């Protein structure tokens, strides 16, 4: 009798433990339009990140300093197009006026002039890489990061390690 009670108890436990999770938590409906937009649409429509949007629109995607493959489907791939794709990135976009955007714009102007003269110009691609690595990739991380956790270690796309403290609204010691 004792074995039957144990068996019935284990069977009931197994049935209760094997219940499936409902899918209702996957049907998240965003409270604002920003949840339904791509990262690029959010950056572009923000109104406080116009300088970064202009730089990203002009910066060609490169995997390394020697990469010259900034094309996708025969079209030049820039960061605005990359962030329009359905991939998991997190972007910490600095507000206009909090950095010297003209520095990066000038580098891109120099790159454009050099590429117009010679599309294979190593210096032109080095200028593009400088903007991408020093600025654009320094503000993008692969994957999503929680907006409620304290101090999270974040590896940016340029391999720099940063820290995000969502509970105190701080990214790398800078209040957001």
C-alpha cells in the first residue's frame, strides 16, 4: 500500500510539474510606437539624436580596418541600413551637443573626397574605419540588455567593455 501511495504521489507530482507554460507573455503589445519601430526608426525620429543619425547614415559597415566588403545585395551597407534589419542590438545614442559631431562629419567628408578620387584608397577606408570604430561601434552592442537590472557588463561592437546600470539610469558613469 505504501508503494501505491508513493506511486500516486509521484504521478500527480509529474503531471503538475509537466504543465506547459501559456504563451500569453509572448504577445506583448508595445505601449508606445517606439516598441513597434526598428532601432534606426527610433534614432531617426528621436529629435535629440540627429547628429548621430547623420553620421550613421554615412558610415560604411566594416568588420575590420582592412575590410572592404561594405556591400549587401550590391548596395553600400551603412549603419542606418544595418539597424533597420531585424537583429538584436542595443544602441546607446548620445544626445546632440554632448559630443563633437563635426569631428566625425569632417572625417567622413575627407573619406568621401578620397573615395571619389580612388575607390580603393587605403587612407579613405582608414578614415571610415576610424569613424566606425571610435564612434558608431562604441555605442552599439549585440543583444538586448535589461532595462531594470543594476550594473551590467556590456561588450560594445568595437570590443570595448562598458557598464550599464539601468536601475540608476547610468551608462559608463554618464547619466542618461
